C-alpha cells in the first residue's frame, strides 16, 4: 500500500475512520493532499456516493486515488453490491483509481 501511495501522483482519499497506519503512510510518501471522507453510524461507516461526489468535484482534473476497504477498517462493515454499484458511477465519472 505504501508503494502505491508513494508512486501515485495526485490526491489520496481515505474514508474516516480508517486503519491507523493509512494516513501516516501518506505522510511518509509526502502526499501533500490527503483528504478524509467522513462516514457515520447512519451510513454504517460507509462512504456514500454523495460524500464521494462532493470530494471529487473539488479540482476534478487532479487525479485521485481512493482507498476502499470492504470489510471496512476498523469497523468490519461490508459494502453491499448495490452500494458498490452506486459508488462505481462516481468512480467512472471522475476516473478514480480505487484500491
């Protein structure tokens, strides 16, 4: 994962909360633009298409990499097929790299 962060030339998007080592790896890789996408209990700690769209619409020409865990760290929640299908529309719209 660190190698991907190191080699990627663009913004890194991390869900929040996320595993404790993800952000420090971005810092070590000298990624100046690491953004957190807030999740909540109401969304089962999942990124929503709306929250992702909001973050991606800022500077849409800058490449973006999203770290998407399922099951999610640290909550263990799993995205449904429907949720992933809805998110994939945003992935395609903004040409997101998804890890």
